[in-house]
């Protein structure tokens, strides 16, 4: 048995490289714009906001051609119609999906306290939506198909893996009653109208982050194929400040956890707002590829243009898909599917984190897209089909009855259950009137994304991807200690990376 000192993983990839067809087409398109940098790494007065430890010790090898089953594009028109998977030409798409996809083992993280936190009167972010979603999930009986787990709460030390000690210390100490003591800190750490200091703020952050870290650990230990944390997805939180209703970047913490055992992690963001916090933290590494689909142009947070593609070793490992308002199911799939297929072909991630912000749904209080629940869930379905270990997190979503509908529908999809469109009776039944149904319909709003605009975006994104000449591989990589290792463990203990806990349940109970 191989025993090594300090957790070290061996990665190798000796398969033969060949150009995926989509990317071949893209190579013919013109060159990309220069990347815009969130920080200047050459400026000693501006410490990088990206992850500090060395992610880049690698041995580059040629990648394989299309290692995942190619997924049929544009399934949105009718998600239940027969598919044309060349491997299973005579099967319906539902049957075809079942052939390469054995039933997934799905973990689901939920803390009953999460719905009790309150951002304050008039604030659109409502943690209560997680309680409503959980209750709907229970009333559909989906808990029987899920491994339901209460997350361990993330500690300040864990948060400090991506945030500055000073910022974490502030989050843990500030309360609405002690605000006066922290006047100078309020602008420094960007707390205020968007990110208010509310009662129990640090506990709320611990629950959200604990769920996403736990989800990553469930994949790392091989216990689950998919792990869900609808209380996570807080993609705007920055290394040293809060932003856009987000304080602790649970997604980056989950990605850091995945990087202990995974060579390449893909982050996909379908929230209507740009996933700027996650992008910024991994902007200079090729070990994480970030892909964000978002409204761009006179819209929060104002970042995420097509030419923002990463920097240094991370150049070409950030992908931005700027969209106009009113995008519908079919149009969204027409850009999402080829982009993700090309990313999978080129980058070949060994784990994926999918942020499912529900403010991209039609009729969202802050959003401006026109996706139905099916159009939103099509992204989840498309990503799931690659059978790569998958963390699912929540995010934005401000018409809370629709957030519950979409996340419940997606939970059903992830466990392979078709849900009755008639809602079961549940504790929040009144919220769902007058129809009391599961669907989130799209509206007749105008789609600002013309075919010509989307084609331009699609070609440029594929062109940028074609510049990732290969999927980076790592031969030997020091990984940070597991979050769940106790402080009193001997640093010099001999650790066998193949002896990861088979059953992580003990970590959570
Ligand atoms: F409408 C409000 C009422 C009270 C407090 C805040 C808002 C509000 C609405 N939209 N704040 C916003 C956005 N902030 C601004 C600010 C104006 N300043 C100069 C900035 O436009 C923030 C929107 C945040 C969206 C968060 C998110 O949905 O992406 C999310 N995802 O995961 C968690 C949150
Ligand atoms: Ca959002």
C-alpha cells in the first residue's frame, strides 16, 4: 500500500488529444479580446484576491477526446420527447438517459435553523425560501430518495481559507447591537443596504458554508455522486468583503475542498447575476474553470464581459456569457449546451459545482430573464448527464414561491423522480395560489438576445475555449489538510490518500 507524508495526490493523464468538432469550428473565428484583471498581480500594494496557495504545480499531458457522453442539444422544446443519442437510437430520451446513467446517490444538506435568519424589512433576500423548499421536497416524498444530512457548521478557521482573518473576525464579532463599535469597518467590509448586519449573521454564514463544504466532502469520500445545498450559492462574497447579499463564499470553500482530490474543478453559474466572487478567487489558476451565464449591461455587479477570460495561468479558464434581458428556454439552451459541451470536451473536469440561482426564472422580483422551470432545470439535467461528481448549490431567487418550485423540481430531477405538477399540500400551500401547481411559466416578454447576438457570443466563447490547448494535469500536488481533520491530529501522521472514509456519515452525526 502506498503511504505518503503530507497529503499528496498523484494525477496523470496519458490519453491522446484530438480537437472536439465544436472547438474546431471555433478555431476559425477571430482572436479574443485582452482579459481584464480584477487585481494587478505585479502591484505589491494590491494583494491578489485569488486563492493564495500554489495550485499550479503540474505536469502537462495530452487530454482525451470527448470523454463524457455527448448530450443531445436543445432538449428544451420538449424535455420528455424521444432522444437521438447515437448510442441508444431507439429509446426515448428518458430511457436513453438511464442507459449510461445508473441511479445517482444524492446527498442533501439542510439545517432546520436556516429559515429563521432575516436580512431585515424590505430586503429581497429571504432565507425562509429554503425552509419552504425543504417542506415542499418533504411533501413530495423526495427525502426517501435522498441522503438527508444536517451540515456541520463551518468554523471561522475554515472561512479563513478564502477570506482574510480580519474580515472573518469582523463577521463573527459584529451584531446589530455592536454596530456603533464597527462604524469604520462597515464601509471597509461593504456591509450596509445590500449586505446588512443582522441577528445571527455568522451562524447563517456557517450553515450556508458548512453545507457546501459538506457537499464537497461527500463527493470526495466517494459516498455520493451528487450533493445538494440549496442554502449555498453565495457567489458574490469576496476575499475581504461582503457583496450582493453574500458574506462568505461557500462555493469557493467547496471548490477548495474538491481540489484536495480533484485535478480540475468546473464551476457553472446560472444565476441572473454574474458569479464575480467565485471568478475572482480562481481567476489566476487553471485548476478551476469558471463559467457564468448572466445578464450583462447596466446590471449588478457590472462585471462578466465576454473578454474576461482569466489571467496568468488562469488565462482562458474563466468563461463569461453576457446575455441581454428576456432570454427564453430555447435560446438559453442554444448557448448553454454548446458552451458546456465544449468546456467538458476541452477541460475535462473531474468535479463540477453548479450554482442554480433561481433569479434567472421568469417573473423574478430582481431578475429580467424569461426562463420557465423547465428551461432552468434543463441546465441541471444537461450537466448531470455527464456523470461527473456534482455539487448543486442555490443562489439568488426573489419570487420565493418560484424559487421553491424550481429547486424542488430540480431535486426531483436529480434523484430521477417525475413530480406531479399538482402541488401536494404543504405548510406554505397558500403561497402557491391561485394555481397551486409546480410549474413556473415563462411570459411573453421580449427577448433581447437576437440569434445574431447569440451566435456572436457562442463563436467567441468557443474561440476562447479553443485556446485552452489542453486540460491541465497535475503530477504531484500538495493538498491542504481536510477541514474535518482535528486540530490535535499529528501533522506528521502518515496519510494514505486511498483511505478516504467510505462512509462520511460519521462526519455529520
Ligand atoms: F432592492 C433592494 C432592497 C433592499 C436592499 C437591496 C436591494 C437590492 C436590489 N438589487 N440590491 C440590489 C443589488 N445592488 C445594487 C447596488 C446599488 N449599488 C451601487 C449596488 O444594485 C444587489 C443584487 C444582488 C444579487 C445577489 C444574487 O442574486 O446574485 C445572489 N446570488 O446568490 C446570493 C445572492
Ligand atoms: Ca442573483
